C-alpha cells in the first residue's frame, strides 16, 4: 500500500503558474506551453489573437 505524501511542491506550483498566460487584448487566461506562446502557436479562444503575457504569480483576481 502506497500513501501519497501530502507535501507541497512550490517549484511545481511555480511551474504551473508559469504555464498560464493572459491574453493582452481581452484578458482571457489560458494554459499553454511557454514555447508555443513564443512561437505564436497559441491562439486566444475569445479574440483569436496571439499575443499573450505570462500571468504574474500571486496576482489577485482583479480582472
Ligand atoms: Zn483574447
């Protein structure tokens, strides 16, 4: 029997946050590969544009 350790992984969490991007035009959030963002392979679901900025960690939901 294996018990999953209830441990926090700050690095993994930071990595998760780094994969979340915010559309610069409509503010939609989406999770994607940073490499894909850089190569502009990711399109915003709402406004179909390809400019994103990484979501800041600890940012409060003040959209
Ligand atoms: Zn958008």
